[in-house]
């Protein structure tokens, strides 16, 4: 067993976990390294942030998922640098792990593109801790509004600005509007959650720019119907704890959420190869790094084109890359050339809020309640593990009929940044 | 409305919430003040700490519970001092709230009886944040054992000492043994969770000392069967981050949990009346404070006897006191004398672990699997809110058949004390 080639997979997201599982019958020893003990179903993270689901409902321990795969050792730890010459990865706690083949799948994080000081005032949403922190901030804002005597101060606590109208921004804005208009109805005595302003600020010309224009327009109308103020062509020039500035215009908002940009995980920098603008690793068609024959990259960390189009940073692409890379890695161990990756694009869905979504399945485009049910079914189907699926279904069924949300619990004290 | 007498209820636990609800048709204005936004079903808190349930499954927002009770304003904040002469309560953020009648129901917290330095190494279990912190500590200990090369160091990470064999200590020990023996089976490659030592350390002569001796003995035997080392007559003399000392004997254990003592909430001190040894307020038979005619105390904060016996700090007693106090408070507003509180003791249950519990219903005593089912039914029945009950039921049914636990998610980073 110890003589088998050692494959080190860094990152237990969709790409890393699918690569690991694809190697289940391969004659290799695998170490799966992740800084968290769980695989996260990221497409539903906004539901944890908006108190619709509990954190454990969308996460499962990596050890539990892989318990029967005997060729894997799961290790909790954070990779800090790669030494491609010595074929080792160093962890932040000083440990060092050697490898024969390295799979990098550390994904992306939110990025402020040179305005890192905004991070303290406009948190982004990438991990469960981010989600619990945003949940606390949102729920606390309504509490502060209730305790505030000054009407102007109260209005600022009831103002929410979401920066960036990609899928995450649209989901957050739509759900926040629903919470203010429906969930909290009748629960406050002084503040009126219905007076809450939910603003979706987008620098580009339209929301959901990765969708066809007609669906962007449908999404915009559905957002407005839910009560969201949609502002496109609105580039943010400043953010502090009192609000945001858009081209000279000041908007008071005590809660600002960041959904405007992602950058690849910084681990890629230690590969010492040229990275693309978002910090991603340009990979060859076989998902290998041209400069380092023993290193493969998959998921949001990889930059490549398939059929002339950029492969998007979405879960299906990450899974496909993970699977494909595993096959090429085995070919590489036999000194055979790998095969070119082809992204199979099954379509694009985005949810907007209660009974509102857009779906684009190559030509077949629809929106509204039908799209929402389609989105719901697809996401429950893909959630890992029987128990999660059932509990999520119950939570949603309950939320649908009652407008209630099952995880409206403020955790951690107000002074803390992290939950 | 503003002319109605103002009742300030401090604490939204069983006592405070039941008092508030009992006043739903009364001609009063009520303010319910709590430092958390939720009511907590404390009897199941150990399930959150041991990763069996998610935090939102046993908590519900106070606003949501009370949304239809129009004479209540819920306020998030922490009471710091009471000025009985001026009839005001000061909050830690500087706000001040006046009252006509004050209901104190701030409960108890864990206490180290002069060894406050133990708090950093042996956390107690009273709030959701405590539970998430303990959950992180337990799950991380197994991860650290897996990463440890030295066998002795690994054994220390796999050693768990629980100090105090009351209901909470017994629940934690039994569940930890189940996690080590069953839940984590096959998930680690280097550490063997089955080698874990779970020690229950009790200074007194027997476990569950509030039960009859025969049931204590049954509980002890069930604990041993689950794999717990039970040590009675074992008074702890030192605790640090490496383990505990019992009368000169050193036990290496990287995880020490504190279930040995509670003390009343410190808010009572500002009443400036003599308190009992645990810091509780001795109340009159009508649950009023003799020195302060407008102040009532209920729940774990109150010290009183009923039928010659001390009323225990359990949920049913807190609910009964809350209900009773509400009636006396209304009589007091009409300048009529209150009635004496009588505790109706329906019996005592404690769970030990999978298929193991003890039940004492006045003379009717039983233990084992039947007692466990009885305990389970009673606790699910009393959980507030339809949704919680159903989700908890599913989580438990799943845990029962699979030995799995649904909330094995490490949240927060290791360096942090609070989740």
C-alpha cells in the first residue's frame, strides 16, 4: 500500500471531492486536505446567510462521505505554499506533505480588487462562517432598528445594499426583500420591516449578465416585484459602516453585502506560473499545468476554454473537471498523454426569490414560478446525502406555506467578526 | 395603551416566556428583554454540543413566538443592574428601562466556585454559543488525534473528561462514548476513535444524585455498558489544557468539559437582598421578593421550597413559576395578596445515551430502552413549534438507524473561543 503513488488533493469542494471519488478504484494512495471538516453545498449558501437553512443542512463531513473509500486519508489543515521542485506542500501549521501527483482545487474567495478596506463593512459569502456572520448582521440590523429612537437612524438600519447582481447578489436581494416584507411581518412594535429598502447595485448594464438579455430583463422585473430597488450602471466608489457611495451619490445603509467579485485562492501564486487577471491558473486542455507535469488544477481555480468558450465557475463544471482530471492523472501515472477536457454545459439557472427564477437550457428559456420549481427540484436532487435532502425539503415546504424561516437564530456576540 | 401598567420581564427562558404568555389577555404593557433573540429549549442543548442537532432546531426567535401577542414588545439587550428604588433596569449599552412590575427570570450560568481559571480549559454548557464551542472542541480533538504522530499525544487527544455527573454530565458522557464507538467508526486512518477514553468524574458518591439510589445504580451500569469510565468520589483539584488532577492523580485529557455546578445569574446581586449560596434570590411563597413589593422572581434564579422541599431548577418548575407569578402579579396590580406557589412534581427523567435512560414518576421507576423512548417522546412533545419537532424527529430517527449525527460541522476557526 505504501508503495503506491501518492496523490495529494487540496480542497474538498466539488472539484476536489469528485476527483477523489473518481479515483476510488485506482491503485493510488490519496490524501484529501481541506481547511474545513466538511464539503459544502455552495449553491445553497445564501439560504444559510438569510436564515432559511441551518449550517449543517448544506454541509457534510468529508470523513463521513469518504468513510468507505479505503484509499483516502482525510486531513484537516490549510495549505500555504507549494514547492513544485521538491514535490511538497507546506501547511500553515508547519507540517509538510510530499506528493507524486498534486490536484489543486482550492477554489475562489471573494475579492475587493484593491479596496480591501471594504471587507470590514461589506462581507462576502463563500464559507459557512461567512454565511453565519451575514445572518447575524442582517438579523441584528432589524433589532437595532427596533431599538433606535431617531427615524433617520432607524431608516439606515433598515437599508440593505447588495453590491453585485450576479447569481449570489440576486439571491440575497430577493430573499432579503421577502424577509422584510413577509417573514418579519407583525413582529416589531416600533420599526416596520416593510419600510426596509433592499438595493441591488450593479456596475454593469444588467443583472445576471451571464444569462441572455431577455432573461436578465425578466429577472429584473421579478426583483422589482419582490420589492428590490435594482440599480444598474451603478459603480460603487466608497463603502464604510454607514453606507455606500455611487458616483458621488451617498446612500445610507448600515448593512452592505459584497457579491461583486471573486478571485482565485492565493495558493496558486506559489506555483510561480503566470496567472490570469482573477488569479486563476491557466491549464492545458488535459487540466495539467504545462510547467509542472505532476500538478493538475480543477474547479474555480482553473482557467481554460472549452469549445472556444471560457468554462464558468459553477458546480457542474467543477465536478466534470474533477472526474476528467482523475482519468488523466491515471493515464499520466502510466506515462500516457491525457485527454482534452470538454465542458458539457447543461444550462444555467438562477433563483431570485419566492416563486421567481430564470432558467436557460440551450434555447429553452423560462422564468417565474415554473423556473422556481425547476430550480428547487434540481438543487434538492444534487444535495449530498439523504438526510440533508429531506430536512431541506421540509424547511422549504414550511417556509413556502408560512413565509417563516427556520434558522432565525443570532449566534455569537455582536462584537465578534466571525461566528 | 400607554397608560397601562408596564411589566418588564427580564429573560426569555421557560420562566420569563411562560410568564409573558400568561399575561396575554391582561391589561398591561409588557417588555420582554433578552440578550439573545431566541428562546432556547435547554433540555436538548447537549444534542447541539454533540453534533446531533443543529442550533436552530432547538431555538425559536422570541419575536416569532410572541408575534400575535400585541401587548408585548420584545427587546434585545442585556440587563446589567436593577435600581429598585427608582424602578428602573439599566442595560449594558447604557439604555434604561422603567417598570411598574419587574419579573426577573435570568436563570443560571455555569460556575467554577472560586476556580474561575478553569473556565478557559473546561467550558460549560448553558447557551447555544457554548454548545457550538464544545462541538468544535470535540470534533477538533478527533482531528488532532488523526494528525498526531506521537502515540501518547494521540491518546491525550482521544481522552475526554467530563466533570460532574448530574443530568448534563451524564448526557455528554453517554453521547461522547457513542460518537467514539459508533459514529466515527471507519472514518479515521491513523487514530482509532474506539480507543477514546470518556471519563465521567463526580465528587459525590453516585451519578444522578437527584434520582433514587436504585436508578443511580442503573444509570451507572448503562454508562459503563456504553463505554464510559465512571469515577465517583473523584473531586477535581486542578484543570489545565493538558488534563485534570484528581486528588494527586494526573489524567491526561485534551478535552475537559464542565458540568459540575451552576450559579444564579449575577444580575440578582444588584437587588441588594441576601442571596443563597448559589446566588439565588430567596422569594416569598407568592414568588415576590419580600424587600421589593414590585419585583417577582421565577425559574432557576428563585430559591424557594414547596411542600417542604426545594423546588428544583428544571424546565417544568420554571414554567409553573412563570404561570403562577403572572396571576399573582395581576392580583398585585389590584392591591390584592398573591397566592402561594405549589410545585407540581410530575417526576424526573434523564437520558444517558442510545437506548438508555432512567425515569422516576413517583414510585413508578424504570430504565433502559423503554425509559429512553419515554424520554424521547416527552422531549419532542415539549419542543416549541411544529417545524422543530418534525426536523428533530427526522434527525433522531436517522441517527438511530445509521448511528450518524447530522450536525458534525466544525464552525469558526480554532483560535477563537466563541463560535
